[in-house]
C-alpha cells in the first residue's frame, strides 16, 4: 500500500479560560496519527499570544507532559502531517504560524490547493515572500491578504474560499483567542464537530478524535461552511454553496479510522458492504480469506461473510515498521515488505487463498505479498481489491504516484494479475463502490478512478505533476 493521506487537524476550545487545551489536543492528535506520521505540532493562545511546539516524528515522540505544561491557554489547534506538496522538514511542519502588522494566526490544514502556484505568483507581485514550498503557506498569506481589507476573519476566510480551487479543511486560532473551522464547498476532506462537555468544543478531521476525548460527535461541518468559536459561543456561516459535493471516497475505503462516522455513514459498515459487493462481483472458490493487514481487514470480513468462508490472519504485521513506504528503489521496497509482513505457514500451506486489500498502486508491494504466500505453501492466491482500478493521480491531498507510475493507467486487470503473479485478480466496480459507501455518486470524488476532476477549473496536470515532483525531491 503506497497511498498516503496528507494530514489530520484538530481544534479545541474550552469556555472555561482556566482550563488548558494542550492535553486534549495531544490526545486527539493520537487518535488522528494514522493520517500522518512525519511531523506533528500544537499551538495555543494563552491570553497574551500564540505559543507552540512542533517537530518531526510521531505524537508520542514529540510531546510529553513537560512540553504540554508550557503550552498554556484555553484554545488551540493541533496537526499530524504527511507531505503531498513539499519536502518533509521542520520548516514545512504544521501548524503554520503567520505574523504581520495586520494579522497573527496559526492554521492547520488538510488537503491540497490545486491552484496554489497561480495564487503564489499573484501574492508575490503584491509583496509577499515565501519561506517554504507548501500550499499551506500560500493559504496563510492569502488569508492575511484578505485580512488587509477586513478585520473579520469569517469574511477573510469566505473570500479565500472563493479564490482557491481544490481540497481545504482547516482549523485556525488567532491572537484574539478565536477558533475557526473551514471546509471547502465540495467537501473533499472530512471535518467534524463535537463537544466533550458543555464547556468544551472540538473540531477534528474525524469523529473518532472527538470520541477518544470522551466527547460526543455532533455531526460534520457542512461543505462551504465556516465555524467560529469564541467566548460568545458558536457561529455557523454558509460561505459558499455547491450543486454537488466531492468527499474523497478513499476516506471510506482506507484513510479514516473504522470507528469514525463521516456524513452519517459508519466507516466500518461501509467497508463491510464494499467487501460483500466485491464477493458478489468477483467470488473465488477458495479455502480461506486472508486480509492484507490492516488495510484489507474489514473488507475481508465482508467478503468472507458473503461467501461463507473463514477469515484467517495469514499475514502478520510488524507494527513497529512505520515508514517503509518511503524507501526508494525496487530492491528496498521488497525488503520493506519482508520486514513488515510475515506469513503464517501453518494457516496458508496447501490452501487456496483469497487475498483482500483496498487498492493496487504500482503493484510491486502486492506482487511481493503474493510471492510470500506462495513461498509459504499456498496452492493458489486470488487477489481481490475493494476499490476500482486507480487510473489517475490525485491533486486534492493524496500522495499518488504520477499517472505514468499507476499500474492501472497502462495495464488491463488481466495484465495486472499476471504482473503481480496472482492466479486471478478481481476489482470492485465503480457502481459497487458507490453502493457500498451509500452516500451517492454526487457526494463523492472518484477522480482517481475516472479521470474526471470536480474542480472549478481543470488544472494543468502535467505542470502540476512536475512542480510537485520537484518539491518532493
């Protein structure tokens, strides 16, 4: 699995000014760690100014009680990051702090602003200079530029929503102690709101973060909406409307935690339906169902339930190997699979196996897994994928390879099956995906499956790929 989500965001507001927000933000960041493992950070407003700490690494490695005790203040935001538009260094880590004579704020962002190169050029002409290559910094400067015309953050964010194209879910805290949440009109990335108690409100990428804090999920922030939270209460503003929405379907297929609820759809139940639909379309006459941990686990349960076959843990994951996906080169990628997964020979030896995963990108990882199972004695390995073939890159916040590197963009399913050395290969259908998620075609983004991008203006994909590729090197 080589698909990586950009990040997770979180904001906490205590109406009781004596209660510090940093501990709750840190706990919530743990719950969102699956969305990004490269860096993390927390910023708070302590009544005098904005203070924060961020570093490369996991939440557990970056924060301890000593650091959290210094991050005082009743309101703040947090971020876990995986880069999709720049190198992974501390300079690009979030939350991103912005300061000028007219504005001081910190923002944490999930998504990709597809027209950020165009906006950056426009801002440079008006005197803005940039220290990173991220769309996050461009977004911060754009907000600041809008604040030069108004002191109202809701107005500035509303204008920003009209100017950007692409995916944008963010939280922002300013030097007035106000907390904001904003979601783009198409709603590419999830953003939810909840409460821990009558005095504490939470904005988070996923409902699981709210519930981890012992809170109650109240629902999703609607696409095109801005939420302002301050000592006066909560104000919801509909800043932009769209005839359709475009939530990333991969939230249900892979990214989101199974215990999250997005747009009233339980992620676990959606993955179970995807597995059942896959079994109806591509059944396999096998002895056992083996999920690729952990990405194929829930879909495998649905697949097995439909066929009446047992699910077994035929592959064991080394949970201390976090970042093998960044290894360059085919030889190192294959080594990473051996380090990360190990077959249970006694379970697969002499068996016909259905191997379930959520997707195939380059195909090299799946080929290695098939080889592992056959080396362990599996008679046959029939690969089943709970998502349709990925034929196009994503420019809305997922780190896909370029189109030319995507196996399904140049090969048929039959050719892919031979490449990965499977005895057969079956993909989910687009109709099966939409039915399984149960949100409706007009509510999902399926651009990576169809090549149809639900943007205001189709970007120059070749130029964008070259620019983003150069930034990652």
